[in-house]
């Protein structure tokens, strides 16, 4: 089981703090996701359960997530991993 972050993407329309880009924090289980999110100071209210459960991260918080044990996995690979797991 693992917690993942994907690549930072920049959005021309985004407002602070996401104007410098954002990425996603996801996990193999919601329990792991919320546990790591709590360790790096994310509020549970920021959790986004629709489509694929995740938290949005700024580039600075992404670094905290990686230091806390999250693993980099490109977004495309995460989608493929989820498709294989749901079969």
C-alpha cells in the first residue's frame, strides 16, 4: 500500500495558492490517504472524494508529502494502476 503524488501542472486560470501549479495526493486506500494528509497538515475538509479520491497540493506541500513518505507516480500511471486493480 502506498500514497502517491503526481506531477505539478500549471493552470493559467488558477488563483493563489494554486497559481504556481498543483498536483494530487492519492493513495491505495482512503485510510492511508487521510493519515498522510493529516501528518502534513491538510484539513479533512479539503478532501475531494469524487472521481478519484484526492487532495490538491501546492508545489511546496507536495515536497512535504514526498518527505513524509509519498511516492511520485505520474498521473497517467496512477490511472492505469486503478484500472488494473478494478478488474
